[in-house]
C-alpha cells in the first residue's frame, strides 16, 4: 500500500485513531533511539575513537540511511513482524489494541531508560504487539511459526555475538602480535569508526522496519484490512521513523553509552573493533534472513565475548545481571501491560 502523506491525512480525518497510532509509533521509535540505538556507538565512544557528540551525530545520519537502504533491498523483517500476530476481526477494536501495544512498549522503554538499563525496544515492541493481539483474539492472535523467529533471534544474537566477539579478538591478537602498539591503535581507530557507521546503518535496517511495520499495520486496519503490504513503505514514513530514532539518540543516548561501553567491561581499541565487527555480522545476516534481533542483545553479548578473552572477571557481572533481568522480564512485563490496556480501551471505546 503505497500511501502518500496526503492520502494518510485524508484517511486519518475519517479515522482519528490513525493519528494517535502514528504519534505512538513516533514515540516508541524515539524511545528506541534513546535506549537501543546508542548500543551501536557505545564502544567507539568508550575506546575514545570518537567523541560522544560526533558519534551520536553519525548514528543519527546512518540510522536513516540504513532504514531506507535496507527497505529497498529487503523487507524480510517487516514481513516477519506482520506475520507473527493476527489482528483480524473487528478493525476498530484492533486499532485500540494496537494503540495499547504502543503505549505498553513506550512505558516499558521509559522505565528502563530511567534506570540506565539497555532495554531492547525490539522485544518491547514485539511483546506489546503480542499482548495487544492476545487481548483481541486470545491465543489465536499469535502465529507460533512466525513468532518462533523471535526466539531464534534471541538465541542467535546471544550465542553468535559472544562467540564471534571472542573469536575475533583471538584472531586479531595473533595477527598483530608483532605489530607496533601505537601504529595498531591508530589503525584500529579508523577501522572502528567505520564499524560504528556500519552498526548504525544496520540498527536502522533492523529496528526501522519493525517500527514502520506497525505504522503500516495501523494504516491497513484503518482501511479494514489486517494484512499490510510489506513492499509499499512510503518515503514519508521512513523519514518520520528515522527522524524519531535520531531524536531519541540525541536526547537520551549518553546514558546507555555509559552503561554498555564503559560500565560493563573496559575495552581497548582493537577489542572495541572486534565487538563492533561481531555485532555487525550478526545484524546483517539476521536482517537478510528476516529474523528480528535486538541490537542491544547482539552488541552486549559481543562485548561480553571480547571481555571473556581477557578473563571472566573483567566483565562487570552486576551490569550484566541488570541487563539479563530486564530482557527476561520484557516479554511478560511489557506484554501484560499492553494486554491490560488493550482490554480497557476495548471496553471503554468498543
């Protein structure tokens, strides 16, 4: 559904809930920019390859480039998002359930941001949408075969991120054993800058499609359909979502950069490069395969893999524990909030 901005305004005038959904999508996307996007640039700041403001500026630009670029290459992630839940039935009730899903994801993201915990907005979004779909259609609102890709993504990002981080550090240390340390640091500074750009691109590619897919689902529901066209993302929606990610990163990114890049484990420049390269490889592969993964999961597991090469005690397990508990409670916590709010909205407005 290639919907122009003026077509959207016309439809929203007839169905005001569509305006609300777009505002909520912008809100949840901005929260992602504050809590998820900074993970892409955390190590390049912690290793002093880039100053925080410069890194945040690069992240803002390349999140947009990644969102637009990957959408023209592949919409596999969006198709997975469309397929994992079923909002069919009463379209008015479905719109209320979708609103509740967005509000639940926003509240959960703000909670995690306030405590400086790198919450996965990908999983908050998925949990929120799932809770809304269950409130609408019961357990039939979940499509197990597609939803299972979320579990695959969690396992893949954690295992592959950790293993590749550990492996790349080993390879680099062996390859650079006889290289002058100062010269190596200079080289890795430039290379890590490139990796930070690549990670920002891939974050936009992964998360951008997830948030745009919800906007398109809202549009489809307003027209009485529960099956959006994943090949018809309008440019104006891409611009709005990427601008929201960038704004969130600028406003709230430094808090998460500190938690991930500085508090969890101290990294040298080549180790930061290994972590970034590992995360980029995982994100690229999962984006092309249509597997929704979290930039937060991927990057933090890569950093832990890198830290484990030095010694296990080099990892600040207090920070890791806080992150893991947040990840574990995201699905039931955010899903329950969305479920309850969807029931309330459908009762009041239905």
